[in-house]
């Protein structure tokens, strides 16, 4: 088990795979942008992206408005 931060909140995870973490936490991926340690990760790379202890994820959801 390791600890990461998601939007400044500490989270314990079992699996270091980014997509698996999103699924385990039931975070919808539609309209979602993710940065790990301030580097944006394209959605196409999420299945192959591994997380490390103390990584900081920033999740940003696109919204509609005007």
C-alpha cells in the first residue's frame, strides 16, 4: 500500500496503475484532465501510467457554461 495525494487530499492505494486507481475510487473519466506532479498526462496514456509513493495528482473536470 502507498500514499498519494489527489487534489491535496491523502489517499491510500493498493494498485499503482493510474486507471485502476480512478476505477477503484469510482472517479468518472469523462471530461477529466489529470496532472501528476504538475505534468499533464494525456488520457491515452492513463492505462500505462504507474504512480509512485507521494505522487500528487491534480484532477480537473471540464464543465459547460457560458
